[in-house]
C-alpha cells in the first residue's frame, strides 16, 4: 500500500469508465448522473483550480457545506494537491467556525451559500484568500462582495465555476502538475483534519493520514466487501468521520454508485427513488424508519397483525440460529419460507427493494430496530468507532449478528479493557494526535493505547458491548455506578419516544426527560379517542402519562431496581442542534440539557407529576 487516497480514486475511475459514478438532484428535478470518467474529470479540473490558487502540500482547505457532488470533488481535489481537507458542519456555532478556521489555518473555504459565506466573513480571519460558493448566489459576486464589506480589488469571492475554469486553463499549460503531486504524496501525510463535535468544550482536530484511512478501508473490505454493483445512498453529513470514511472514501476506492440524497429529511423519498443496496444510519434515523413501520403494523387488522408479528418472530429465530452457528431444523425452515412469502419479502419491498446492508454507527443503537431489520432479511450491523479511530474499530458480521453488541474488532485492530473498564485500542487506523494540541494528544493515549472514553466488556466470542461513556456514569446516593445510555436505549423502545435523557447523580432514584415523535403520538392519541385539540393539550392528557408509565414499567424488567426510572417528564419540543442541545451528529449534550431543564429535573426529584411545558415556558416553536 504505497499510493495515496486520490490516486486510488483515479485508478478506480479508470477501471469503472462510463459506468454511473454519482447521482444527484438539482432542486426538484429527477436524479441526474455522472459517469466515473466524467466525475474524475471534474475532480481533476477542481484540483488544477486549487493549484492555481496556491494550494500545495500541507495547505488547509475548509469545506463548509451540506453534502453535494461538489463537496466530494473539493475534498478529493484538495487531497490531490497534497493538501489537508477540513470539513465544517453547516450547523456549527460561530465560535466553532472561528476556532476551526484559526486552528487549521485554512487558506480557502468552500461554502454552500450566501448564509454560510457571511458566517465565514464574520470570523474576520485574515489568512483566508478565497471563499468559493458552491451554489449560485442570488446576487452577483460583485454585489455580495460590496454587501459583505470585502475589499473589491482582492476578488476574495469566487464561484465553483470560476475555480473549474482556472483549473482548465492551468491544465492546458501544465498538464502533468497534478500527477506529479499525486506521485509525491506520502502515506504519512495528513489527508484531513476532522474536528470532533464534542458534547462539551472546544472542538479538537483529529488529524487522519492517508495510511490511517487506507488501512481502515482494507480492514473493512475483509468483513464487509462491496463491489462495482453496490449502490450507496449518502445522506449523513460528510463532515462526520462515519459518512466520510465508510461512505465517500469506501465508495471511491471500492464501490459502484454514490447517490446524494436531497437532505436527511428527504432520505425516505430518495430511498425509493435510488433503491440503494447499502446505507449507513445513525440510530435516530433507524429509530424513525422502524417507528413508521411499527405504526403501520399496529394499524393492521387483528389477523394480519398477528401474521406479521409471527413472521417477524420466525425471522428473529433464524437470525439467532445463524449467529450461534446452529443448524436450522426443517420445521423452522418451512416456517421461514412461509413467513418470507407472506410477509417478510413485502416488508423489504416497502423499505427498499434492493436494500441488503445497513450499517449503524455514530451512537449506541436500540436493540428493537436492529432485531427487526435483521429479522425481515436486511443485514443490519451495529459498529463502533470514533473520529480518532478513523470510524469503525468494531462491527458485527453478516450472518453472525449479536444484538446488543458492536461486534468483534476489525482484523487490524487490537483491543483491551482497562482496569476501570475503559476500552483501549491500537492499530494502523488509530490517529497519531490532535492537530496543534499536544496536551490533548498526551491525555488521549496510555502506553501507546488510545483511550476511547467508553466503558465496555468483551464476550467469549470477542464481541464488544458498550455499556456507557466513562464521563456519563451516574453515581446515585447509595454509591451505585449507573450507565444511563443503556437505560435511555430501553426508554426509546417505548412507542413514539424519540429521545430520552436520564439523570440521578447523588439522588435516591433516577428521573428522565423524554421527547416524543409528535406526529406518531398525535395519531396514536386520536386512535385511542383521547380528548385533545393540539399537541400541547395531548402532553397534558393524563391518559398519555398513564400509557407511557405502563410501557416504561413493562420494559424495566431487565434492569436492576436502582436502574429503573421512577419519574419522567415529557418536554414540549424535541432536543435539537439549532438550540444547542445536540451535537452536529445528533448526540445529546448532557450538560446543556441539564442546565436548560434544571427546573424540570429538580421538580422531578420532588414530585411525580411535573408539567415540563409550564416550567420551560411552553413550546419554542
């Protein structure tokens, strides 16, 4: 393995030729496509354009945009020049944008639109010499330059078309330039700096080398191979390591088609249009898909509902037998044949007729959705990794799924459990350190082992089970250590509960803040003939509280008494990125939630019946 990432992309493009490489939408038009050859030409022109702007080995280029074909092109084009690609979430706070641009010393910033352009200009970062708009602005660049107060004589703003034209001009003058830069790329060179969104504190830039990324890809190929017939739907943010490595980089070196969803909200519609064979999910997306399917099942007639549930139960039996390596009896095979013909195949057809592989990561997943998707015949594998591990370090295996675990380590990774239960990792895909942050780098390692900050245990088959984040452990008044994420995962299996946050440090009992899927809860309330005229009234309906309490109690049998949530309150709105309650990857910022809803939490410690909406001043919408 001596070639860099970009070289691998161009070699793949040459092999794939005129086959479809990327699919994308422009506004509300049908999907369009570019062949591998045409997309490689676009990337090469972009690379020449960046070279014309002064990008060279070690230069930092930031990409501050939602996903698009130009996002990926800018990424690969930067790496072609030996540059360092620096993604920034479009939802990042102004302080994070400022810090990332300063810390990375980005010279060029690709922005999606005028709104994000203004945020970059607001940082007043002198080192930026070019801001490239990926979408066509409503105003001319000259008007926008004047409006933003930028020097008119420096031409700081440019369109993506401008960069491509610059590239074509330089390519005609010096056609071998990019190939020369590709040939001098070393595997030890940084390819990207990905800033951890973090649930607390300032972002830290994890520097990932070509060797980190390519070693990860080679390891994943051994356990989850893809090929030229793999059709992948991209909708998770490319700013996140999971989508970037397991989506973009894996596709460009190993797979077939890479289709861009219009947005995460349009993912369901695009799933039907693209009909991918593979997707990546974060648990919240998987929970929503599962919730919609379950609502449909619950609405079926009594006989049909019974048949569906029987078929799913048979599917679960098959999955369990295969995972344990046990023989499947002729009787069970006959039942599975019938379940497949009458129900399971039809369920798959509704979700995605060609979908055969779903990989979940980014946060702990609930067991019910994973059991369901595997039972109906869609291999759904939970994995585990961090930005610092170049995404997955562990993943479940097809045909050998152990529900509730994140699978065994990849072939290239070594794992051990520390004395305090912390998961420690070693391997070629583990990063070398945080960019320009020696103190944080030193804190991240112990005798050469990367400290993940997660608590876990390994079973006799080598499958890892994550029990919690080390820093999130709750210590109750009796001194018991309690892992909240496991309890929260159970709470999210309650119908239409979308989010759950458990508290109880130094308290006698645990309490929880819940949010609901408004549409699903409202539909259920109407089906039950509860009296309410709005969602706000529904939340005050005693029958809703009784229903949730009963469902929580029924699911608490697997918990120790001190782990059972005794009291809960339903918040009027879901926690969101915009309100600063979630990270860009939809992880809950516990400290923010604890501070913002302090009055509700403290009321729960005192009383069983708490009106959260009244305490927080009603809905923010």
